[in-house]
């Protein structure tokens, strides 16, 4: 994959100087890519297509990569899509994730493709069912539109949902990051 944003990302990393934990994904297809980012102030690397096409690659990573790998599970009707959602596989997401080593995988970002960027609210039932079906912590993604979405996801911590990706709602100023953080803390207390 082309690294079209590599220089921009490096500028961000240099500016933050490790003060902010950063994970990066998209187009990472080999060990050299993974090593490059981990050596350049990235805390965790998100792998999607690589995990689908070569799950044994993930499972053969040594302890140097322990909890440094996040799996991007982009799901459409229960099955994994890859290459930026362009390719739809017949691989059941839960089956793929359960085949991956928990010593290497830090967490799994579960994205309901039908909801991503839609501001229609999270796919709560699908997200919780996914989280209950795998042994890795889940980060919910797709459709977050309000602080209520943050609240209902925070209540699912005991079911394995341990985080949430917020994109368009922040860009569209539906709420602030501090508002979201406060809402999640209120629920967790």
C-alpha cells in the first residue's frame, strides 16, 4: 500500500513527542511497516487486511509485539471487509478474531460499516454480541452521534466493550471530546 500520509503522520508524531498515545492503521501490510511505526512513537498498530489475508502472520509475532497490535474488524453483515471496505470476504468476523493470539492482540476495533460516518447511533446489539463472542477487548466504532451513545457503550464495559472511536460527531461538533470523556466517567463510577 502507498503511504500517502506518511509525512503528515510523522509531523504529528514529532509534535506530540510521545505525550499522547497514538495508534495508526491503514495500508500496513508487512513487518517492515509495523516496525517502522512502532519505532516512530506509535503505541499500537491497527491491522485489518493483513489479519484477514494472513492470520498466521499475526500469531507468529514474537513477544516484542505483545499488546502492540490492534485488529481492525470492519464488518458488513457479520463478515469481514478489507482493503478500505472495497473487498467483501466470506470470513465470519468472530471466527477470524477468535483465531488470533491474545498475547499479541491488544484489542479489536469493531466497525459496523453500515453505520460508519452516518451519525445514526451505534449498532449496540451487534457490538455487544460481537464483544461477548470474542476473547479480546472491543473498541466500538461507527455511528456515534451523541453523548447518549457514549453512555450506552460505557455501560457495556463488563461485556467487553472497552472503548469507542468517535469521528464525525467531533468534526460536526455534536459534542466535545471532554464532554464524551466526562460522560463515560459518569457511567463508569
